[in-house]
C-alpha cells in the first residue's frame, strides 16, 4: 500500500491532473482536487498530502537513523574504553619469566604453553626422522641401481667372452 502511495505521489507531484482507472476498461480524466466516489482510487491523497506525508516519513526516518548511529557509536566507545582499561591493568602487572628466552604474562594458560612445547618437540622429531628416512631411501635406491648395472655389465662381459671362444 505504501508503494502504491509513493508511486501516486511521484506522479501527482508533477501533474495537477491524474488519470484514474475506473474498472478495467475505461479511463477518464479526473481533476486531482475533486474526487468522485465512483472511482476505486477515490481514497488516494492529494499531491500536497502525499508530499507532506513523504516529507514527514523522510524526516522521521532520518531521525531514527541518527538515533541508531548514536547508539552504535556509544556502544563501541564504551567497549573501547573498557578494553583500554583492561590493557592498562595488564601492563601494570610485571611479566613472569618462564625460561631464559621468553616471558609469560600472568593470564597465560600453562596447559596451552605445555601443549605448544610438546608440539614443537613432536614436529622437530618428525622432521629429523623424515630427513633420516629420506637419506636412507636415497642410499637404498642408489645401491639397487648400482647392483642392477653391475649385474648387467657382468652379463654383457660374459656374453662377450662366450662369443669369442
């Protein structure tokens, strides 16, 4: 219904007269100031009423948007202030040394630190073992190729000696 009123408003603002459909077959010209009761569109507002309604709607919408933006801005300013206070409190606390090359804040999770260390050990062991296996696999492949070509050369030599005799 609002869309219909908006369309009629946009048409009637620029024209002093509007075409009004009566039924589906006839269309007669009706002055926008005087309306007839036989027209199904007789309840439509005048262009002035439509313009005033649109202006009121736009003003109200703009005010609501400003209020919403102010609320969101206040919410984020409050959150920012809260986080800044938390940072200041954490900076006031002295860090606790956990090893010779790192420090731990009091709020750090000990279990998580232990898990990270175990993962580092596992990863380093994995990398070392895979490198060893790789070197061993290359050496095995080289030995197989060496043996294959030595047997091939030996067969060729024996065939060559057999043909000479």
